C-alpha cells in the first residue's frame, strides 16, 4: 500500500500540505488500533469505562482509515472497504455517551428512552441491506461513481437516505448526546476538586468532550456547505485549489482525538472508584461520601499491602513500583497516590521502611552474631553494604552495628 501512497501524492517532494493531513488520518487509524488493544487487554481500576472507550477508538480508527482511502484517492485499490462500515460509523456516538455516563455515574444502567440512540444505526442497516439485496450491478455502479467522481460520492442515494444524509443524522445525534451529557459533566467536575487523580480525569473529560463537539459541528457544517452550496469557507490557500477549510479542520480534530490519550496515560489505567456497596451513605456526610466515591478503595488496598508484606516481596532486589503494581493488580500511579495520601511517603520510602523493619527483626533475633552486615543487607534486598548501611542509618537514625549494640 505504501507505494500507492507515495506514488500518487509525492508527499515529501512537493510539500503538499493536504496530502500530509491525509497521511495523518492513516496515523490516527494505526494509533486507534493500538489504543483499542491497550484499553481491552490492560488491567485497569475500572475496566468497564475503559473498554467502552476502546470501542469508540476502534470505530474511530476504521472511520479515519476510510476517510484516508476515500480522500486520498485509494478507493480503487480497496474497493471492498466501502459501504459496510457505514453501520459501525452510525454507532460512534453510543460508546461516547456510555463512556461519559459510566465515568460520571460509576455504573452502566440502560433506560428505555435511550433507544433513540439506535435510530441512525437502524437507518444504516436498512440502507445497507437495500443495496446488498439489489443486483450486483447497482453496487458496482456506486463503487465506480465513488472512484471516478469522488466529488459526487456524498450525494449518492443508497435507499432511504444518501450518504450525506447519514453523516448529517449521525453527527446531529452526536451533538445531541454531548449536549445531554454537558450538565452532568459540569456537576461531576465541580466535585472533589482537591483529588489529584480526579483533577487529571476532569481535564481529560473536558478536552475529550470539547474535541468531540467540534468534530460533530464541523461534520454538520461540512454537509450543509455542500447541500446549500455555501462557498464562504470553501477555499483555503494552504490546502490548494478545490479544497476547503472544513475538511482541513476536520482532519486536525480527528488527529487530535487520536493522540490525546498519549497525553493522559493515567486514563489508560482507568480511574479508581469506590463501589457503592462499600459505602454506607447514612454514616457519612456529603463531603466524606464524595471522597470515598471518587477516591481509592482504602480497605481493598490495605488488604493487598498486608498480603504483600506477609510474603516479604519487598526484600526482592528487583522490587520496583512496577513490580508492586503487578502484584497488587493496580496502576503504578494509583499506588503512589495512595501512599502519598495515606502514609505521606513515596514508594521508595515505603519500601525502605519495610526493609528496615525486617532488618531490625533479624538483628533482634541475633542474625549479626553469625553473619556480616553485608549479608544482612543482601537478605533485606540491597545490593551492597554501603547502600544498606546508609538507608538503615537514615531510617533508624543509627547504624546497624549501633542498633545491635543497643539491643544487647
């Protein structure tokens, strides 16, 4: 496929800016698949919302890939990648709606009025079956016209609706979904403002909501521009002749949606929420209830840490924050956040405290009578006597030998 791309566009030689933007759609498609894979297979704190977000990024990657194929002029090479994705695209706002809903409400609950979300999907199903039930010559004619006259592609009549009708309805629904979410999102953001993880989540939700709204508005305006032949924004010099600013902005927004998870890596781990059954709302005032709801589940983490300490995993020389996170089945930044808030210490300080307590127990049991301080350090997870002695004196305030003398 790459030879087709560079043979047609001469991207690097001529500096064609629009072609560079079209290539960016391919990048979005690839990133979307990578992000989808991470969302579906990575262990997270609340997997439901992350998996729903993964569905959105999967559809977005297919969407970006088809725009790349159509607008890049590669449809003749990939004619099989036409029409059938329409049904999936008409679902794109549904994972958006339920992602925000699950994050805000901490649960997935379906309500009968939400069946209205399926209307664009059902219209897509009807038109898809209508075309596939026609003689093959009908489908071939649609493909041929899309390849030879791409400027007429949006006006192609499928069955009940044309392609531009489907795009218009789909993104009208997306605008409606985002407007319905807005009041709940505003109330959610105003809660628990001093929680660091919640602050990151708030920024992510606001940015995601904003770019999705811009994406929908641009798509709606793009269709109106062609239906009513609006030429106010049609020409844009940086794109070259016969290209338009709306497409240019739409490409940028799609690219931005594709890369923003990279700037919020903690979102890929999920956001820790306290399950409602673990909270007694009668016994808590409103402030405490919000802290528990949007904070880390302390009881569960305490139990996991106790199990870790009983197994003496901290004396392993390779015991890092990453290894600890793997044992606790929690994202590393959640562990750091918990230790900072509950123990007022970093992970390294927590690990060293556990090792020093273990060293003190060994010294109390006369370990140094038959072994050296270097051997004691190795047994406690240190690679050298110097690092062990330095850490011991820093934590216990005396050297290992002085501590042993004080006991005897």
